[in-house]
C-alpha cells in the first residue's frame, strides 16, 4: 500500500455529464499529479498541483480542471464528458517544490471511468 | 511519433529466464529515467530509477541508461511467475519524479 487513496474506484457516466475524482495524498507529501491511462497505453500527464496551485499541465483541454486543498488532497474535474475520456485516472503524490528535486511519486490504485 | 517508444508485447518467458525490457526516446532533455511495474487493476509501482547515464542494480533488477543512443533497459534475472505484470518505462526532464512521460508498457508473462 502506498498511502495514496483514490475514490471512487469505479464510475460510469453518460456523455456530456461532469465528474469529480478524488485523491488523498500520502502523509507529508505536498505535490499531487494526475495521469490518464487509456486501455493498453501508458499513463499520460494531465497536470500537477503544488501547495494548492497548478504547477504544470499536459496536453489536455480546459474541461479537465483540478483543485488541491490545504491538506494536500486533490480533485480532478472533467466537464462535458466524451467517450474517449474512458480510462483509468491515476493520482500520484510526492514531496517537492518549485525548481526542487521531487521525491519518489507514489501512485494510487486509480479510478476507472467509463463514459457511455 | 511518440516521445517514448516501448514494445507492448506480450513477452512470454519460462521461469528462471533473464528478461530484457527496453525503451527508446527522442527528447534529449530527459535526465531522470524510471521503471514501474503495474499489476492488473493496480497503480504503477516504482522499481528502479536512474539519473543520467549509467547502470543501477537492485537485487534481481538492473537498469541501464545510454543517453547517447537514447535507449534504456531493464533486466530481470531469475524471473518468477510473480514478475508477470506490465512494465512501464518513464522519464522526465524535470527535477525528480514529476511530469513523467511514460511508454505504453510491455506486458510480461512468466510461466512456471
């Protein structure tokens, strides 16, 4: 167990709906990253949050947004769901800072989202 | 063309075999290189990481990085059925474990 927990584990949504996924980071970690892993593919970086601010974003549209809370837990929100959003969404927590070395990133078990 | 290329497999080997897993990449700015293991329905788990070029050994696992060829490898000695999983290479140009760029993963099957 990594200490990173994600909820829910599985979710089915209809195209056009909105979804919120949650991540509780490992104790002592201040950085949370979100990744999307489509079936048969490697994880793709969505964005990273450091101390409640977005600190880098991958090639994902604005309908993917996030939050990080003072306790360093995080949410990923996806609006206007599309069929291609069906994937495993992974959260990873680490300890780091702007321009500093980030320690090992520990992944949660993921949330499997199915859009129908 | 993807920044990181990895053969998806599956790679099937008998128990006890030496396994070689590889990735190539195109971005010369990558400086941290990782190997993750992912079991079905689980998140990735870090196996090894290397900074810049060179070799690193940890038990049955050896990671190699050749930056001149933009080629990284993971060797598994005395493979076990419990090693059956998907192996993902990952790399980044940032400091440490952030904004990782992953390969597609290679599925490894070790038969008893």
